[in-house]
């Protein structure tokens, strides 16, 4: 099911999202499927965070180079000192693109869709997408960066 995307300045985008206690619940699995479908239908977005579809919980998905990353309760455990500036967009800000400075490499710890702990090391565009989406879970938007 394609979900409506919440756009700025809706206040849900500013809330700190809640930790997911039962990652294997059916409602979480259904939401993940809906979010993937919603993102795929929305053009060339790289990621979508649950608050953007009205759910203030710590879940985001990222799709890059044909690979889909499902992150539940993600945390950035390492950020490179080295940064890079690239233009970014956000589904909650249709048509808006701004250059944003972010760490070039990050390490993310999260739970996957089976509730198993995963650690992902990313760089470049993938690292950027992780930082952008995890920011959403803390109510931080790219216009703040
Ligand atoms: Co965004």
C-alpha cells in the first residue's frame, strides 16, 4: 500500500521517534513493506523514515544500487572526521535540493527485519543516506544541517 508522505512543516517531522520494542511484530513487517513500496513509487528517493509516513518510531529504509537496507532502532556508532558536501533532497521537501556537509564514512548499528543485530560500514552516498534518514528519527531535518 502506498502511504501518504508527510511534508514540512508537519510537527511529526520534529518529534524524537520512539524505539521499537518488538521488531518482529506484524504491524512493523507490514509497515516496512508499505514504506518500500511508497519509496519505490516516489521517484528517485534513496530513503524514507517512518516519521515521514506519520509513524513516530525508529525505523528507516534506504535503497541504493538495487540493495534495500532496513534499519530498526539504528545508531551511528562511528562517523569519519572527513566530510563531504553534496546536494541532497528529501521526500518531505518536494523540489528542494540543498548542499549538505556530512561525514564521508559511517558505521551504523541496527536491527534488521528479523530483529537481528547488524553492523554496516558505509561511505559516500550510502553513508550520506544513512545520516539523513537517522536524523529524521531524531526530528532533525536537512534544512538544519
Ligand atoms: Co528526508
